[in-house]
């Protein structure tokens, strides 16, 4: 009789797509008996475990679809090495309320200080919170928008970048934009304004963004929208990539990284 009941439960769980519960049914039943759970307590125990399993799988799928170049976490960020980073501010951002509110996050600092690490880690947190996230570099973003413009499918490409609740644009400012690229990027910022959040990393301070866009008016228009609802992290510290070399004594007189020294060439 017990075997028939178990078989019936397994079929019902399969029909309801309660995969984890079906796989662990015997263990769950034994656990319920040994702990003398009430019917209500047992049901809550089973459904909570199933919900956690589904949430975890959905978050993993969102992380995959976000196209991160690699996965980074806040636990893996060395806050002691970068004391200019406000840990409290980052922890608040990790709750992803800024995504719900449509706010932006701007990470500024010289190369190697952890801007991309923090951007990805916050993106992973947003995925875990249930938001659709997309990661891209500024160079890739501009290249794809310009290709779409040339092929008369710009609207569809803009929509694909405007739809995710959180868009991460990494390395803005490493290469200056030509007029077409700057205009296309401005169109994307306008589409996302107060509708979706942006995380932008840049090696340049805001006063130098006119160098990136090649037009002070266009740069001001972009900044106006990005900064209207924003959280800014200005990282002032040494490069993580040089840390180990310094500790090993391989870099006794490191050349200071200058944000303005980046960007030879042009994204066109």
C-alpha cells in the first residue's frame, strides 16, 4: 500500500514539475516521520525546499544569459586593498533596490582597481534577485550598434539593449568615440532613462567625458541622464594586477597608471 502511495506521489510531483521533491521523496518522507512533523509543517518544509531549488536554478540561468566574461562575487573582492571603496555602500547596492528603482551605478577609477569585478558582482546579485541582466563592453556595444545602423536594423538592436532591467557597460572611456558611435550610445541612454538601470565603468572622470564623446554638448546630455538617479563609486587605489608583482619584489618602481593615458585610437 505504501509503495502504491509513493508511486502515485511521484507521478503527481512529475506532472506538477516538482523535480527536486520527486527526486528526494523517500528522504523527505523519512525525515517527516522521524521529526514527527504535522501535515502543515511537512508541506511547508517540502514546498520551501522546492522553491529554493527553483530559485537557484533560475538565478543560474539568468547569470548564464547575462554573458558575463567571468563570474565574480563581492566575497572575492579585497576591500582592504581598496579602502576608498565604501563597503557599506556596496552592500546596499548588493540588495539590488537601485535596479527596482531604475537608478544607475557609475564606477570610476584607473585601470586595475576592481571596477569590472564590482560591476559583475553587482550584476550577479541582480540576477539572484530575479532581474534580467546583460553585460557588454563599450567597444562591443558601439560596434554592434553601428553594424545594426548600417544594416537598417538599429531599432531592433537598441531594443535588445534597452530591454534588460540592468545593462552593464564596461570600459567606457578607454577609446574615444566617433560622432556616429557617440550619437548611437546617446540614443541607447535615452531609451533606458528612468526605465532600466545602467552600471557603467570608466577610467575617466566626468570632466573628461567630452573627450570620449568628442562633443561637450553630447557628453553633458549623456551625463545629465546617467547622473539624475545614480550611485557613484570613485575608486582611488593601486592596481590589483600589480599587487602580487609588488609583493614579490618584481615591480619596485611601477609606472603610475594615468586614466588620460589610455585611449590611443578611436572606436569607429
